[in-house]
């Protein structure tokens, strides 16, 4: 117990020092000597495919750390992109991230959601595809409620649920994170790759946010993530924006390591996993 408390004290001192120097939470390394839960990949992963979380076609794949005996694990709901009209929960980066974070000790839930019949572009998105944007947010909120209601089944801590996504899925993650009116669908952190907030505003009870975005991005304007970050910060929320300084959209291959490392750090501190 003494060694645990000493380690925790050292970690808190380091955290305070780094914050005093202006370090963002995604840049603050997770302390620990040797293999460390939530930081390192410790487990193989078991995937349960096609779990129904709501009315058809709402299904998900659940990625769990194999052999982990913890019954109060943090969880992440992963939302794919595709302009609210295409792709599914098997999108490359979604499967990759779901596996990586399950191997670190999280429960990962990669979801499908209702899609529209037309591809939504950034300049016509809210004019022509608002229903699709709302449907995606509501389906993701349904996933949060389902996971919280079934927390005991999947060994999840209902007070440590995050949501993350790419492009349209990143927008959906932000929309869920910043619409906390319904306590049953609130999340404790939200992460976006090439997305930004479309619905709602920032206020008390909303989730801390981590955003990644290329500047420039020809499909989803970088300004959307910058606006989201500033909006959240103005409301007193924790919000970090990581800018990739080259043209592109969803630069997963080029920045996979950065996204995983920063998300790992950010979720550790925002979900209070060192407590």
C-alpha cells in the first residue's frame, strides 16, 4: 500500500508540474514502471460480433480484454465515418483503435448507425443532411444508454464511458459529448479525428474533448475543430486540438501513432483512471 500511495503521490506531483508549464492533457505521459494498465497493450482481445444495441440496424462489435478480471473497466464507443451515408463499424481505423484500446484494458464498442441515401458534403451538410446528423447522434446516444444499462454484463464502469470517431463519426462523437441534457447518455470524454461539433452548444456537464485535424482539410474544414475547441474552452471545459500541418482528411496512416498515444494519455486523465 505504501508503494502504491507513493507512486500515486509522485504521479500527482508530476501532473501538477506539467500543467503549470502549460502542457495539454494529451501530452502528459501516464506514470508507471513496467507494464501498466490503460497505457500498455497487456491483453489479447476477444471480439463479440453483431451485438444488438437498439432497433434494426443498430448493432455493434464488442472488443474485450481477454482474461481481464476487472469488473469496472472504462469503455469507449467508436463511431465510423463515411459522410453519414457509407462505411460501417469495420472501417480500418475503427477496428484498429478498438483492438488497441481493448488490449490496454478498455472495453471497445464499435457501432453501426442509421445512414442516409446521399453523400453529405461540408457545404450542404446541415441544409441537406440534418436528419442524418441527428439520427447518428441519437443512435450513438442509444449506444451509450445500452452500454450503461449493460455495464455489469461487460464489466464496464458506467461512470467512465468515452466516445470517439472519425470524420462523420468524429462529428457524432462531439455531438454526443456536447449534448449532456440526458444523464443516461452522457459521456466522460469525447475524441474526434477530422470532425467537429455540429449540434448543440458547450456548457456545464459536457464532456472534455480532444480533436485531431489536418490544416487544411478539403472535406471537413479545420475551422470546425478549431471553433469546437474554442467554444468548449470558453465554457470552462477541457479541450485540446492537435493540428496536423499538411493537407489531408483522416490522416490515419501518417499519424496513427500520434493519435493513439495522445488519446491514451487524454482518456487516462479525463476518465481519472489513476484514482
